[in-house]
C-alpha cells in the first residue's frame, strides 16, 4: 500500500503533483480568470467583508501565513493569522464583518475547533478549508472548501500543505474577483501560475538525488536554520518544523531580516542555513543575510529560482519559475531534505515519537 516507497511520507511527497491537480480540478477557468468553489457567499457579503481571520495550528498555520500574503495582495482585505490555541485571547471587534477561516487537514484538531466555535459564538461567518469530508469542522463551519489531497497517513503533513496553499490561492482569486479588486487578466495570470505548479513540483521531485546527497553531507550538523522573507518566511518555518519533527534535530525558521537581531549568535560552521530565494521573497535582501552567515563560516544552501544563482552557496536547489507559487514549490525541496536527513538517522519517519496525526486534545 506504500506503492513501493519505504515510507508513506515519501510517497505523499511524491503525490503532490496529483494532489494539486485534484485541488484545481473543475474549479478554475484560466481564460476567463474565474474560480468556482461552490460557496454560498453572496456577492454582497464578499464585498462587505472587513477582515479575514485565519485560525490554524502547525503546518496548517504556515499555509495560513502564506495565504495571508496572497489575500492581502490580491483581495485587498485586512487579514490576521492566528495560532488557534491563542485565538481565545484575541478581541473580535466586528464579528459581523469578519470571515473566519479554519485551515485544518484533519478537520478535527481540538485547538482549531475551539477557536472556530468561539468565532461562531461571537457571530462571525466561518469557513473550513479541510481535507476530510464529513469531519467535525466541515460540518460545523458555515461553508467548507475541500483541499482534495486524498488520505495522508504520514504524521508529518506534506502534500496537504501544498493543497492548502493552492486551495487558498483559489479562494483569494475568488474573493478578489467578487470584490472587484482583481481584474480578469490578473486573475488569469495567477490561475495560470497555479496550474503550472504540478509540473513544477514534478521537476523538483525529479531532482531528488541532489537533495539526498546534500542531506547525507549535512546529516551530522549541530542545528539547521531556514530563512526567508515574505512568502519565503512561512516556507522557512515549515521547512524547520518538518525537519525537527521527523529527524529530532534542532531546526528553526527565521524571517531573514531577524537573523541579525539575535539568532546570528547560534550560527557556526556546523549549522547549515537554507535560504529561500524565489519570486515573492525579496531574494536580493535575503542574499545579504546569506552573506552574513557565510562570513561566520556556515554552509549555505540556496533554494532558488534565480537564473544566475549566486556563487556564495555550497549547493543550490533549483526551483522552476511559477511566480508567487514558487515558494510552495521550493517547500518540496525542504520536505525532501527533512526526509533524507531523518532517513540517514534511521528515524521513525511516518510515526515520529510523541506525535499524533490528529491532535484532539487542547
Ligand atoms: C506537522 C503537522 C502538524 C499539523 C497540525 C494541524 O507536520 O502535521 O503541525 O499541521 O497538528 O493539524 P490539522 O491541519 O489537521 O488541523
């Protein structure tokens, strides 16, 4: 049932082109620049939304951070992203004009469910973005959009992150169009990029041997740091989470600009730094930060769509060009990196210690 793969995680990483195609299937018209998600939100309601709050945990929270960048840019909506377990401490000033989006693979995460119920109780309209048909949050939210990844068995979320980001990109286009802030040609461009993601991910998967070699080279490091700006920041956080949960090694993701405000003290010759340098990540600025770590002797790995990658890198993982979707494609390299480091260390990749697939306790 693992289809020839040693672990579900690697199988699921490799299922991403298909998962993303499923998320898109029948939902987009690239030429007209329209999206149909089968939502019951009226035009009038979409125009009246004053704020979107995204609530989620873990990897789903990072997908939410990615979506926030998209929504801000293309749907012109005030947006805040909340770690679900912190949501109850936040004020909800104008719930009637707030759309609350729960992003959850399982649809059962207790922290997210509690936040969703709080939002609902306050009078906000709610939307669940989930993989699980008939799950508690799919049933309780006012609307549901399925990400259609298919079952994910590995405890570490992989293909569902890609599917969440892609589905939230479709939601962004939908809202941008409904609110008359996104032109049909801009929408077509985004939908075009989105539909190129499966092929771009396939190119990354075809380059897996490069990641395998790099993981072997660095598997004995003291710690691993991931840096990125803007769309690259949630991907840096996600890359670090994936590595720490399955390899048990210390890994941290930072906004590139924050390195010099403290974390730089941790950087040594034995702490590789993986930097996201694609469209939507202010790559030139991150490059300055890469030079800062290199001058402290740290090995630097670039995850880059630059055609002329800077020679400062020990290794470059090449990302195909797909506009603002490049960071989610770059993330596939980080998934493979985490997988191969954990595999070098012979970890229990599909069932890491202390973790459960669906976290139903608060
Ligand atoms: C990390 C991971 C977790 C989940 C989190 C939320 O690989 O899987 O961080 O993302 O527990 O789960 P869902 O999305 O089911 O609400």
